[in-house]
C-alpha cells in the first residue's frame, strides 16, 4: 500500500478524482444558488402580478362606482328637468288664468262705467 501511495501515477489519478469531486460539488452549489435565485425571482414576479391584478380590480370597482353615480346623476337630472318643465307649465297656466281674470275684470269694469 505504501508502494501504491508513492506511485506517481496513482497520486496523479487520486488528484484527478479529487479535482472532479470538487468540480461536481461546486456545480451543485452553483445550481442550488441559481435555483434559489430563480425561486426568488418567480415569487417576486407572482407578487407583482398579484399587485397588478389587485390594482386593476380596484380600478374596475371604481369605474363601476362612477358609472353608477353617472346613471344616478343622469336620472336625477332627468327628474329635475321634468320638474322644471312641469313647474313652467303650471306657471304659464297660472299666468294665463290671471291674464284672463284681469281681462274679464277689466271688461266688467268698462261695462259698469
């Protein structure tokens, strides 16, 4: 065994085996580090995508609220216009009645004279 340990060819072969083992261990370590980086990147991408979806959902909810408000405002404006039109018509009728009353009172007054 001492003889094999001293044999340069055996030592060279052992060094080659040790070197390959070290290279394999380094590659495994690099692969593990790359896997961890990829995992972190994937998690961050998923977080960003979730944040994007949450923001889009919030915008959609706000838009829907605005649309509802617009419809409610349009309905209220329509009712207001109807009320104004009805009020104008009622005022016109009252004015016409007053004018007719004033004319009839004026004619009566002229007849009485």
